[in-house]
C-alpha cells in the first residue's frame, strides 16, 4: 500500500484515516508487524485474565450481566460466560487496564491494546471473522488511534486520559474494519466515536475506579459507533480537526500533520512498548535507572538516604497528585512506592504491589523519593522516555544513573519467550486460568493468522 498524502484530493485528514482503515488488507501489513500484533494480543489476554478479580472489574462485570443477555457468542474472559459483543468488549476492556501491564505507545501516550483487542475479539467471535481479519482490524485500530493521540499532543494529556478519548476512535475503527465499512461509513463511525470520547485524570486524586470505566466505555462506545454507521447513522465528518471537533475542545497544541503521518508506510503498532513493571508507565524509566544504579554499586534499600527521580512534566502531572496511596491500584501511580519496591525487592510486579500497600518499610522508603523536572528528559518526551535518577546514600555518596530505553521499549523489547512467560504469570495470577490453559492460549494466538474462524479462547 502506498502512503497517503496529508490531504487527499477528495478529502481531508479525518477522511484519510477512514479510507486507510476501510481499505487496509492483511497483505498490506508487513510480516513483522503481524507478529508484533500477535505478541500484543497475547500480552493483552494475560492482562485481562490478571484483572479478573479486581473489585472495579467485578462491578462492571455485574453491570454487564444485569443489562445484557445470559448468553451469547462473545466471550467474557474473566468468567467465561457468553454475551453480546457490546458487553463482552466492555468487561474485557475494563479488565485489560487494571493491573497496569497493558501496552503503551510512547509518542501518543496511549494504551491501544486495552481498547482495540477486546472489541476486536468480541465482534470477530460474533460474526465468524477469521484470524487474519481480526489482526487486520487490530492493526487499523492501532494506526488510527496512535495518530489521533499524537495529533492531540501534550496539552491533551495534561487533563484527558487518551486511552479513554482516542481509544474510542481506535475501537470504532477496529470494529468498523471487521464489519467491512466502506470509507464513507468508516468516517461516520469516527464522527460518532469522537463525539462520545471522554476520560479525565481527576480520578487519581481520589483513588477512584474511573480508569477502568474509561477503557470499558471507549471499547463499548467505539463498537456502538461502528455498528450504527453500518446501519446508516451519520457522524461528524471532521470530528478530529473541525472547528468544534476534538482538537478544538481538548487540545491547545494539536499538530494536523500527525494525523496522516506515513499512513501505510510507517507502522505505529511496531513502535508500541510492553510494560515490564506492573505500574504506570511514567514510573518505568526511573525504576530501570534506579535498578541499574543499585546493581552497579551493590546497594541495598537501607543504603538510600534520598532518591531524586528526574522526570518529564507528564510524569509530574499524572503521578504528582498521588502522595499517600490508599489502594493497590493508586499505589501504581506513586513514584515513591514503585522506587521503594525496586530498591527493596528488585522488581515491581503484581505480588509486590499487593504486599506493599500497608507495609511500613515501603512507606518509609517512599518518603525518601521526590520527582524533579529535568530539561533533557522533558524535551525528549513523549518520543523518548529517558530515565534518570540521582541518589544520596546514607554514607554520603552522590550517585547517578540513566537509561535511554526502558525495558519493553521497541529497542529493548521482550522476546517471544519473555512475552509467553509474562502472559502465563498474568493469566494464572488471579486464578482466572491454569498454566495448561495459558499454554493452549499461546498456541492459539501464535496460529491465529491461519484460523478460518475465531472461536472461544478458553473452555467454558
């Protein structure tokens, strides 16, 4: 597929995105991008299963069970029941985002997997789509959603949670591709998705459950937009760049060129990072830098008198309000908690966070951590997430360390065996699946491109 120009002779940027998503074929996608999509799908399925027991996810699951039918062709992975694609997408998307292990695209600061794969799976199971059709739809969702996030810029992220806002667009495109919407209907789907887009960061101050609602609604509302467009429902034609569109209401630094940047030649899905630590991605660069410093100098947690995490402004905006975390989920947005776990345990995984919330030693270590704005780190963000720390030890030494690519970034990515190991750990974490079931699931995902029809992924 050739690259699309920034402005089509017959259209505009929103129309260009719609045409790309509508006409993308499996054969257009490089083999490496397909393999990466499979990796990301498996990673997401593990995250969904790991989130099965979370209270907020269980609440959304009960809501779906109350409002939806008692059975259906779309699979709710957390309890293995069937329902409509709308409610399966809603519950699975909520679960995908709760343990903070789902993917992230650095430049758009967007978590595509949580809002792309749940509706893709639910609709594919319902309409009998092939594995190749599911993968093609997912790639379309990634490419459009990431570009929309880059377009809206840093000012958008300061107030809005992009996974809730541009995630609605990504979900709409994903489902629209599965429904084989033509470019005109795909554009209507984008319009209806954009007018529903929402998600505000204020929940972090209160340890509220809103983050799971963001992904649940983005997946469900995007799906709704696509199905409505299939039936002739119309939406705004310039929902992203119009005078009263998303950029006008949600950004002060929108860059129109980002919307059609390299469509068909630059595969943004391949730029997506895996999350190695079970915490907000803004904590990962500093966590990796501190771990490297402690290993290099043979330090223990008790040796740390003060830790300065030198960060970008986005990290301060999101993590700054979390001073004294009161829930496990909120603690994953606490730089102090994350670095305390790195210092004491050498890792910040699911089990470590579960044990840390009321741990007095973790609390003491947390108080020794502070964040400061670093010009170099901030200038590189969001394209690069540099990690820098400065440590004062109890014996008076001043030590520094940095990482240029945190573990999980494309240049420091997870291998397939590491992706498999992570998926097994996630899938068995809350007892939602056995190791044997996860190994069968891995085989299914690795063979997805050859499946003529996407069926259930787990035994009922």
